[in-house]
C-alpha cells in the first residue's frame, strides 16, 4: 500500500466508504505532516511513529483478508 490506487483498492476490499475532501494548506494544520514533514512536531517533542502506524495498518488489512477473504472480483495477490 502506498498510492492512491492502493488506498481505493483497500477501500473496495474492506467495503469501507471514505470521504475525502480538500482543505487549503493554510487552513490545514496537518498539511506538513501529511506531506512527510514532521519537523515542527518533532521540535515540540512529538515522536514520529508513522512507520509503525503504516506497518500496523498493513497487518490490519492482512488480518481482515485472512478472516473475510477477498470480496467481489478483487484478488489482492494479482494486484501486487
């Protein structure tokens, strides 16, 4: 998982409907971190655990596929 396509594939696989909307950078407090820039947060004492969160999310999706199987015509193995 690492692209928009993968996000939407996971959305279909898990039968989850997400709402995605644009917020201008100036108004979006999460803009820099969402672009991988965690320098301000780290300077405030926060720890960047995004790699751990990403690994946990992958494990969650894998567990869901193992438990529920693939749905519709989607085959995760053929998509990787």
